[in-house]
C-alpha cells in the first residue's frame, strides 16, 4: 500500500542501503530520469550517477547513517542532485531541473539506521519566478541596465565599504543633451532607441566592478569603486566620446534619422568634505549642472 502512495507523490523518493544500493525508486524518479525502477533497484547509485560519488555526498550519507542527521541540499547552493533535463516552459532558462533535496534516516523497529531516504523536489518554477522578480526589482525594463532602486542600495553599500576600508570612490552622473528636442523632433520611440543605444555603448566601456544604472528619464549614473577624481575624469571622457561617436540605426517614418547625440557629465569623489553618500550624489549633480550650463557635451568636476 505505502508503495502506491509513494508512487503518487509529486516528488522523487529514493531509498539507499548502507552500501549506496538503490532499494526503492518511485514513479516520479522513473519518469524524470528515464531509468525504470527494474533497471536501477539493486544496483549501486553511483553506477547510474557517478557524479554523486564525491566526498560531500558520501560524508552526508555517513552522517545520516551514523548519527541520524537530516541533510538539506539547498538549490541555491547545489542547483540539483540528480541531473534531470528541464521539460516545458522553463527549459530555455534552466537546462537542468532545479532541485531541493533532503536526506533523512529510515529507522528499523529496533531504532537502528540502515537505510537513507532521499526526497527530490522540483523547484524550477520557483527559481524562475524568483529570478524574474529580481530582474523586475533590480533592472530597468527599457535599457536592461540597473535601475534607480538598485543604484541607491549599492551606493550606500559602496560608500560604507569605502569609508570602512579607507579606499577611493567616485561617482559620475550624466544625461543626454537636448533630449526633449530629440523626442519632439523624431518621436518618443526614437528617444527610447537613443536610451537603449547609450546603455549598450556605455556597458562596453564600463569595468566589471562598476555599477551602471539608469537614474531616471534621460539621466544615468556610474559608481566607480576604488577610483579617485582623476581616474573618474578620464573614464567620464571615454564615456562622452563613446556616446558622441555612436551610430543609431533608427527609421523615422520613411527616412533614416541621422542625429549626433551627446551627453554632459558631472564627476565627484570622496574627500574630507563628503561624509555621506547623499553628499557624494549631490556634488556629482552640481558638477553635471555646471556641464549643462557651460556648453554641454563636456565633463565637469565638483570643486569645493
């Protein structure tokens, strides 16, 4: 009777003996592994899954058998225990089924432990939805780069890390020159294309450790860890030139749009007069304001 119940459960159940021999293999495991129970029961689990023959798995099995411990295999740490292919909706995002697994002791009537039960739960959908939610929270839907919420959180983290370790930190704010005019002359769709292109171009210039985000509208920010004001200025000039030289492939009604797009940039960095991340941001914004009112398409620095 209990075997019929175990076969009806929507998760994998495997029972191993003390020598890693498969004693039970339920229908769920049968379906997702493609290995029928008659093929695997009575054999060593390592014959079909040699990757399980590793120190961590063996140590955990011994912990269950010798001490009656329960071992949880988190998907976040291990992704999966059994390499089952993902089928259906989430296959494009996860080649392998994401699994949360538990190893637990099976006690005999005399309380001795001679067998281990492993449960395998498919959590691929949950992982996919969690990643989608994280993307929605952290990324800008139009440009694909980080959004303001993520930027605000990371600015606090980087500022605190910098102060704690007595390092350098710089910040660049830039926005698109005459962006309203571009929208009015060529359409908001063209404006969107400009925003997307700038994000693509700047991502190629930015280092892996930098934090690049769309701050709002046509305004972008770059956090530069371990950079001083001089280095940030050189980097800001690279961004300015990259945008000025970019080409936007956009068809406006019946004709191509050929418009040079430029940006104005403001740069600030931690010094003795800046004691909060809000001040760092405000100083970069003041430098940007100076760029906008001294000809645009240039880099300005905050000066005390």
